[in-house]
């Protein structure tokens, strides 16, 4: 029976415990797994040996941690890196909003060493855009416009270390801009194996064109603001609302 107390020989004869998928695991902590094995010899008794196993994080636990980071606004849509631009609280918690000041900083080139391409998508109707828009913004008022401009030939950075960001807005960034942002993410997801994306970093301009124009009119051309419900464009409003539906 003295053979039972020869710890090295007993340990070497005991197989490694098998961990079943779905069991709750302590992350990166040693866990004791008790196993019994009949030891050959005259005694024929059972020896109980405590084994210490170091458990690595399971894949499901890693995905859960990533999702938690996303919920805290820390990672972009493909989970590859944190958001570059500082965000502010907005109406839809599922979207990332930036202030007019942050957009002005992007337009001035303050992030040019990191951003390879930045696209400002103006989701207002053409008569609003023609009455005044952010310099360099593209007017994409309909979903088919977004698909044709952004998904048929995606703007992918040539340098993997740099970024392509898209900033959506409408007049107030309450409905058209946020909805178009969510539409692009949905269509982008459908083109890839999760979580890959053409455009993992999307933002919405809080306050929309109206707020941006009043704060930074020098970044607008023409330097003017035409509201959606302008009395001279009632027919255009009715027509584009019908196309949006």
C-alpha cells in the first residue's frame, strides 16, 4: 500500500480530466479536478488525487467579452479596434454619435495620420442639399443611392493600419440619417461572414446639418441652410417622401 503515497507515479498514471463544453469555467484561474483511479497492486484500493488544471478562456467567453466591449462603445463593428472619434450620447443607443466640433476637426485634417478616407453622407433631399451642405459631403437620400455608392465599389483603406470612416446626417439627425446608417450596417453584414465588414466604423452627426451650420458655417457651401419643410419645395418633399417609402 505504500505505493499509494508515491505521488509522482500516481500522478503520471492518472489521465488528464476532460472538460465538457458548456460547463461554467473560472477564467484564467487554477481549478481543482478530483478524479479517482484504481491503482494496480496488492492493495487494490482507490486513490483520490487532486489535479490542478489551468483553464484557458473558452471561445464563447471571448465572444461574450467582445460583445460587452461593443456595448460600452469601445470597439468598432468588426471588433478589430476601438473607435477613433470621441462619441457623445444620442437618441439611439445602438449608434455612435459625434459632435459638430468633432466633425469639424475631421474636416480640418486633425486625424489625417490615422484616417485614410472619410465620407460625409448627407441623407437630406436634393433641394435641401442644394440649398447648403457640408463641404465634400455626398448626397445619398435613398437606400439604393447608398448601395450603389458605398457597396458596389467599397472604399477600403489601402493601408490596413489606417481607417475609413463614414458619417451620416440629415437635417436634425433624428430619422433619415440614423436610419440610413443602420441600413448600411445591415446590408454590409449581409455581404460578409460575421463579423467582417467593409465599413466597421460608422458615425451619426448629432444635431444634423442644422446644428453644424450654425456652429461652423465656413465649412458649408453655399453658406446657407434650407429646411426640409421649406414652403417653396412642397412638391419635391411629397415626391421624395414617396420614394423613401
